[in-house]
C-alpha cells in the first residue's frame, strides 16, 4: 500500500527483489491473475536453472 519507491527501498534493504505490473493496481490479483503469476514462476524457474 506504500508508494512504489518505498517498497523498492524496503526490498533493497532486505535483499529482496521487486516487480511492477505496469498498468495494474494493488488489486492485480482479480485484474490479471495470470500476469501476476508470471513473476513468481520466472523467479522459481531461475532458481531451478541455477
């Protein structure tokens, strides 16, 4: 719910990655669930490829 800049800053401090879904709001799950699901799918695929 924070502005994206604060989300990115907090993630960087934690060593986490962020992804923005252009054109979607914080309610991306009912808006475009398939598009949102691509983010963790790409993450896990990268982990498996190793």
